[in-house]
């Protein structure tokens, strides 16, 4: 009976793991879309609730319909804002709005930081902001980060890198790491590939990645020390 029971348990374990591998990416994708839809619905819901007070029809009070209308309304508002700001007059008005925000002491810090974060996420491949790997949270464990800028150590003159390390699944929270630029590993990934890996917890990504830092030419040509007698 024991061999039969062992085979049954192994078969059960194998099927459960296969089910997790199959359902896992779908579940992660569903959670991401659910999070985005909930945020869009929450943004447009106040306007929909205002409309229900103006037009007291029964069909407007259905929760699912209200959420759908709120999502559509939010998308339309985002499109209108993007369309207006892309025009010359809209661009000038937006620049004036940003200038006013930058004069507000507390708001300016938050707005500028968020704006720089979004610009880093949407940066083109040819820009100085690129996808790298850093040792985080422990040495030997690599995390995906966005190299946002470089700076110099006042004491040693060493070149440093500011790397933003977003959290998986929820990239709205992140860690800012400042470390020697020699300790980062260039990946060659695009921003879109990196964000896909982060948002899906690694379920979506390239087949290969540059994990090991390439050796310097001087290190390759260096002769090993002679053994002690």
C-alpha cells in the first residue's frame, strides 16, 4: 500500500504544481488589470454618483454599470487632457500650471519627484536612463533597477550611480540606491521589458539576461600570482 500511496501523492503534487504554473501568469495578469480598473473606476466614480442624483433612473444605480461608466469617463478625461497638452496652447498652459506648482513649498517636492519617476519609466532606450541590475537586498541577489543619473563622490571622486529599484507587482513603491557605478550590471533590456517583468513578477520576460558583470580588459589580461613556495 505504501508504494501506491507514495505514487498517488507524487502524482497529486505534480498535478497541483502544473496547475499553479498554468494558472499563475493568468492570475497575476488578472490582478494587475483588476487593480488598474479599480483605480480608474474610483477616479471617475464621484462624477457618476453626481449624475445619479441628477438623473434618478433605476438603471443608473446598478453598481456594475456605475463602475463601467466611471472607467470610461476616466479614460475619456485622460484622453482629453493628453490631447489638450499636446497642442501648442495646451502645452503653454500646462507649463504655466507646472510653474505654479513649483512655487508651492510642499507640493513642489512631491510633484517634481513623481514627474521625474514617470519620466524615468517612460524614457527611451537611447537616453542616459537605462535598465540595470544591482545587488539588492543581499550580495549575489540581483534586482532590476532604473539608472536615473550619475554623480561623483566628494571624497574619492568615484563615479556613483543613482538607481531606482521598484517593487515587483506594485512598482509605485521603490527603493533609491546610490552605489559605485562599477557595481551595476548593464542588462540591455528596454523599459517595456523591465516593466513587464516587474508587473508580472517575472512571469513575462526575455529568455536570457546579462546577470554577470563582464570582466574588465585589464582583469582578463592580468597574470595570476605565482604560488608561494
